[in-house]
């Protein structure tokens, strides 16, 4: 069976959208440091992009169940295109200050929450159940390659030519993606009640292993943003990279993610889910410490690649565990609750990273994050090595 035309349209839309988003991801911190070198303000811009995941995740899920999902997606992208186009004009005029960047980052993040939630929900409407694993894999692959691997170096390169160029590219990518998505099949959906959302939260909290993993992913993403929020300062002020070098540095983590996506399923099959999970957690602790101590840009990029590789390993194991343990009728709601915990602390971690860098220097956030992740791993270890891997199975 081949994937249908509607999925291919969605796949192209995701690729175009994420290429522009990747360029924007590299360009925003570069533009920010031309306005201010205050780590708190740099982290504030980054936090604004992730704050919508904390405040809008559940409302976005309700929208996706109440309204036509394709309509939500193209409208969200049309708004994003207009917002980033204005930012491109302001950047060209030298008028894009920190407040403008904060508003832009928050607006694009809000659109991303709506778009991503609806996109994940619409996939079963487009693809037969037997083809969902292949479709999900292709969506993940195109997102990683474009947003993390190709987009950031392109954004850094374009920014080196003119500050407005990566923002203009992002605006065009949003607009083109919106045109593709607008032609997807329309379908109405049943409204989910608030009680249903509470049921998913309640089920997750009662399952000790998945509850522990959800708390761990919250700690991990908090530490990830604490460390990475001021990576641009570490790269440009300590390692002395230019805009192009910074874009290539961001591609290091993406390269690790791509390699992980190719081989990590076989790693899990060979060493087992538990060992793979523990290896991913320990590997990230070591890689974070390595980034904080690195003085050579190649070594720094290598450690970032390790973080991408082991993070992919974590994702493969934890998604599989949710599919194994969670009842089918609760899987969507439990996954949403899990994701809220995982992404909700990102803006807090981002702001904390700015404060740590301000007080202790650009290297400190990665070292502090390594310590916090190491402590969290030690605390969670009794549950991770316990017998719950074979209990509380899906019913």
C-alpha cells in the first residue's frame, strides 16, 4: 500500500514549514545579540517561543477536537506568515528590538501549538491504520532534517548576508505551507469534555512508571532549555563562532538526531528498552557536561550531536512504553498530559538559563543542567530498575 495523496501534501507542507522554522530558530538569537548581550533578555526571547506550550496546549487540543483540523492548520500558518513578514520588514529597517522579538516568538509559538496539535490529530483521517507507523516515521524524518539539520545553517548563512532574509524565508514557507494544507480533506469531529481531559491526567498520575517518566521528561526539558537558551552566547562570545558557524553548530544536534532515528530502533531491540532508557539518560548527563567544558567548536558540535542521538533514543523507548501500557481509549489524552508536563517547564528553564549565565557565565548553564539531570536520574533510579516494566500493562 502506498501513502495517499493527501498525506503527501501534508508531508510537503511539513517540510516547507519546518525549513523556514529552522532558519528562524537560528536567526532570532543572532538578531537578539545584535540588540543586547544581556543573557536575561536573550533567554526572555527564547522563553516567549515556548510559553504557548504551557498555556495553550490543552485549549489547542480542545480546538482540534471541536473544529475542522485542516482549517485550523492553514489559518494558524497564515497568521504566522503575516507576523514574521512584519518582523522581516522591521529587521531590514533596524527596528526589531527585544519587545518585537518577544511578541514575534510568542505569536509563532502559539501558532505552532495549534498547527502541531491539529496536524497530529488529522493524520489518522488521512492515512489507513496499517500505514500510520510509516506515515509517522516520514513526518518525524522530514521535521528533523528540515527544522534541525537544514534550516539552522541556512538561517545562519542568510543572516550573514542580511538580517531580514531568514525571516522573509520563514514568511514564505508559512504561506506556501498554508496553501498546501488548505487543500486537505475537511472533516468535523466530536467535542471532548473537560472530564475526558481530567481522566487522562488522573490515569497518568496513578501509573508509577509512566508518572516517573513524565516527571523526568519535565526535568529533562527544563534542563535542556536552561542549557541551550544562551548557547548563542557560548558559541559567539566564548568559542568565537560567526553566524554561519553558529548555524552549523545547531546542525550538530540535528545530525545526531538523524543518525539516532536511523539506528536507535535497532539499539533498543538489541539491548532492551530499560537499558536503552538508562543509557540515554546517562548519556545526556555526560554530553551536557562536555558541552559546558568544550573549548573547540568541533568538540562542542560533537557533544551536541550526542545529545541529539540519545534524546532520540529516549523518545523511541518512552513512546513505546506509553503505547504498551495506556488503554487504547485513553492513549490520546494521556499522551497530551505527558506532553504538557514535558513542554510546560521549557519557558521556566529558559529564563533560569539566562539568570545562570548572567551570574556565572555562558558555560555555567550546561554544567548546572548536567548536575540537575544527574541528580534526577539518581532519584528516579529505583523506579527505572524496578519491576514496573512488566506490570500495570495496557487493559
